C-alpha cells in the first residue's frame, strides 16, 4: 500500500492491518509478520548441527527485504558454526528455472554440496529439479531444508524438512487483529509475530 493511501485511511480512522511482507517504514501500523531472519537461522541450524560443512543457499529477488533477511539469517548461522567462507555459496534467483540452472552449474564446477537451503517453495522446486536430473540421493548424498507453508515439501520423495511460514496462520491472526482494532475504535497499533517451527521430514542426514 502506498504511503498516501495508508495515511488517508488513518485520517478517516479506518483500521488497517499489514501482513507478511511489510515495509520497514510502517512502524506505527498494525501488522502480522514472520521473523524472516530467525526462520532462516532455524532452517540453517537444522543442516549445520548434523556436521555439514559445504552448503549452498538459494534466495529470491535480491531487492526484496524478505530475501535479504533470510540470506542474513543463513550467513549468521554459517558464521556461528564456523563454516569456512570457501565452503559457502549463496545465490539470488528470480525463479525456479534460474535456481535449477545455478545449482547444476555449481555442482558441475565444485561437485555436490553437503547441504542445500531453499528460502521458498519456488527455489525448492528448482533445487529438486536439479537433484532429480543428476540422480542425487537425498539425504544420503545431499541434505535439503526449505522455508515453506508446508504444501510443496510433502510432494517430493523423500519429503523435505522445512521451517513453516503458514499463510493460514498469518491470515487468521490478521483477521482477528483487524476485528480487535474495529472493536477498540482503532485506538492503538499492534504487531504480531507468527512462530516458525521446524517440521522434521526425511531430507536431512543425521
């Protein structure tokens, strides 16, 4: 929502709730968000705590804050686990096709990584296309984790371990917050952060 439109609604005391991808400048607005950096850290830890050393992370559009924060979380935990910079690769990808191409090129040049982090369902699709094309075994040869609302990870064999960012939970919380603002005549603002649990499946070698 453009700032002028948002301010117009505020001037008429019309309650507004932002959800999911929220600009930083909406500091006094009510919002329901996911802690994207923490979600990425949780996913990365699930790989690195198994002893994995060589990792690749795939992220979306580099101009989007959600992608930047998830990349920051990925690197933060790589640093915390003292992974050598030469063993870390991270790429911004516009779509699943670009993710697939970059992963194929990387494996051809450097060999398969031990672990792959996919920040979204779209990047996960590209990762899995490359994995199946090269007939790599998951998790025997490569471990994979994603951030997802939970639908796509269930489609693959084996099913993919993921950190859940539930669109349903975000929408439900936003609707409840909007009703709360209406009942209280929009007299305050509130931020709700949705938890992002790790959902264990079978794609990480232990």
